[in-house]
C-alpha cells in the first residue's frame, strides 16, 4: 500500500468518525489508530517497545 493510499484511508476513517461521533469520537478513533499502528510495527519486528519505553523514561539516549 502506497503512503498516499494509506493517508487517504486514514483521512476517510477519521472524517467518518468525526461526522458520526463528534469531536471526542474523532479523538478516540485517532488515538486507537495510533495505538494500532505502534502495536502493528512491534508485531512486525520494526519497533522495539522496550527501547521506546526506556527512552521515554530517560534511561537511554538516542545518540
């Protein structure tokens, strides 16, 4: 899937959620889509969740 097509699909889902459920439904949908993207990348092995959590806690730096 090309980035353009993925962006189109994400925009359509978020627009539908905003129309159907209002601002808070839109916000919750965007949050869940972000969480799904992070978990999907972790399941594919493209993201190390332990490293991300350590960086957020300040235990390691990116350099």
